[in-house]
């Protein structure tokens, strides 16, 4: 069953984006209700034509937001999170990161080929490595700026036996993946897409590189802190947040199709007007409202 909440449809009419938090919700025509599952795979089909700019927010061309998928964490997925050899510091982050739900949403299988952009110290990378297993492969990218802060913890993590299937990638975000990272099953960016703004990365090049690296039907999943609707990238540096619809439209411009949302990191009580970076959030760290978007390469 698909769990459709009022918020899951609040982007149906883009002209009403600014009023997304209101109590009223639009009437949904039955033909727009899509049964999206967490591990959706899209059949091969011709690539959609690219766009030179994001489509305008017009009532004549509404953007339909797919419903959030109901997630049931399988015992095998929970076992990945509960593994005895995971670092205690990682476990402290689990309550706010919901790793079991994230892995369920990704729907990874043993032997798959995946990549992570802006891996940082490797919290998510290790989970991906465990999910695809020794027959799988993970390319984990960090640029020079990230390595200034994450170099030691990243290097230490790579020494763990469970990370043997991880390829360290030191590249800039404009061209984040090496030539051998092709026909990937999935690429993820966790809590970092907003940072690409103030870092000056060419996101069109980055998203096109991800598109080219994925197989047809491959998935691109972006998790980030949500800003107030309609603010675009205004708070990317000040509050470390980004407008969900802005990200959605920007990634679609690269040729991707938006197919599903994850609501497991949502926090309706978040005012979305404060700095949620780990060094500034204080006691509120981990409580920001976060969106999870899944796209596929058609």
C-alpha cells in the first residue's frame, strides 16, 4: 500500500508552493495516483529530451509529486544497521539519520554498483558497502575541500575490512566520477547538495555526469535539509538548507524522471529558518526537516 499524506501532494500545483504548509490540500484526479514502491526500477526506454532551463512554475503545466512510499524494513536490512562491528560514533547518528529506512528506500541488492558524492567521513558509504556486499562495488567521491576536514576519519574508515569493496575517488564535483564508474545502479548524495551551491560547483555538469554514469533505470537519490518553499538557494550557505522543489526541477533538467519521495526524515515542527550545520545546530542537530527524492534515468 502507498501512504499518501497531504504534504505528499502539496507540490501538485506549483503556483501554490508558497502556501504548501496550509491546511487545505488539492483534489487529486484518480489517474495521477501512482503506486511507487521503494525499489522501483524503470524499464529501458529512449532518453527524454534535455532542457536548457528549468520549466516555469505555471498552472498550465503542474508538477505532480509522486506519493511517498510506505517503507517496511526487512530483517536483513536491519541486520546491516545492527552489525556489531559498526563504529559507536556512527550509531549515535542513527537516531536522526534513519539508516534502515534509507537503505530500504534505496532498495539495493547484493552485487550492485553504486556511488556516493561527497562521502565525507563515510557514514553512508559504509552502509552502502554493507548493502551491496563483497560482490558489489561502491565509488565514494570527496573533493579537495571536503578532504581538508574529513581526510583522517575517511582514511581510517577505509582500513576497515567491510570497506574492501569501496573505491576512493578524489575528484571535484563538476566531474565527480572516474571513467570506470559506468552502468551504475544508483548514485546518492546525502545532506550535501546544498553545499554544492556555496562551493561554486557546476551542478548542471555534476548532474549530467551522474546521468551518464547510471544505467538505464538507475537511480539518483538526494537527501537534504529543506528550506522554506520558494527560497531556492538563498539559505544554502547561511542555514545549510535548500528548497526541495528547486532541487527537483534542477535534477529533472539533466534528463531524470522524479519517481518517489521518502518521508522518513520529515519533521513538520521544523520552522526551517535556522542553521542546521553540525557546528551551529547545537541541541537541535538532527531535527531538521529533510526531503528524500528519488529520480531514475529513463
